[in-house]
């Protein structure tokens, strides 16, 4: 089995001091295991320099939570080229919160994904339904989102599709594994022209989520929310994603 991939986004939950403490206390003691997962920490733009400095040489990469598809006179936005200069490797595009709060549609997400890929970065394309839907409705919705966003990305460019149903974000329970398996089949069909695209699940990921998903479908990994900020939860998730020896970390991990 290919080693899974994983990432987390801190959104706007942590300030500069809190971000530094979290990286030092929770992430760096587990750098060996997280590095094997090609773990990516997606931070707000003002914290990218901090993240790059603290994580340099660990195998853990730094990503941005958004990008604009162009450069020049666009006040308040950040281009993918500038993010590449800032040391990013990944950029999230089309997150459910941006679709809801800023009315971003699939075509705009596709333009952003293309710009990210052309800048030499990996677009993390977020897809997911806003509310509980039946299997056929979900499949149609996810297929539309994925094909529209992936179509502009140059063939052969690496990409990650993150399936994160909006109704599961911050909830106590994620998607049913059977529901998620149906979505994964849809994702593979939608990404047929982009071989090598990695498919990961996000939304209320806790210890046990990845194991349950993998019993029914070959997901490439998971995106973590609160589990990445809780040392004990993160240890449990790492134990699922990697063999025990690979998931081990220093005894001085600061989790006591």
C-alpha cells in the first residue's frame, strides 16, 4: 500500500504565538512520522514565514489556505507565484467556507487550481456537499465539482482532492464509510484524465475514522482538524496511518 498523505488547516483558530507553541509542542516531536506522511500544515498567509522557519528540514511542508488565480492589481489577494516564493508546497482551493462566505463557484476554483499548478505547487481541491443528500445526488454534485475544478489543471501536474462534506466540518461525526466509498468511486471517475491525483477524506476525522474508511475503499489519506491539535488524538491517528515503528516519536513529546 502506498504511504498515506495527510494535512491540516489551522484556519484562523491560532494566532502567531499559539501557532508557534502548537508546532513546537505537538508537531515537531512527531516530525519523523508526519514527514513520512508528507504532512502539510496549511496556515494563514501572515504565518507562512513562521511555519516555514520552524518546519524547515523536517519533511513537513507548509501550505496556504487560499490563492488568487492571477497577479497584479488585485488588492487584498495573494498570488500562487508569491506563495511559491514564500516556501509553500500546497495551496487549498475551494474550501466549503470560501464557497459559502465568498460565493466561490467551481469555475473560479478551477482557475485557482490551474494557477497553483502552474506556479509549481500542489492544489488541494476541496469538494463536498452542503447538506445530507442521497447517493445519486451526492455523486452528481461531487462529479460536477471535481471535473470542473480539475479540468483546467495541466495533465500530469500533481493534485490532491479533499472530500469534506460541509455538514461534517466541526461536527461530532463524519460521513458514513459506505457513503464515503460511493464518493471515492465518483472522484476516481471524475479524475480519470488526471492519473496520480490523490484522494483524501476530511470532516470530523478522529481516531478510528481512517481505519473505518479503508475497510470499504482505498482512500489515500485524511485531512485532520482538531485531531492535529490534540497530541493524544494525533498519536492515535498516526498509529492508523503508519506502522507502529514509523509512528513512534520522542519520549519528550510534551503530551503529558
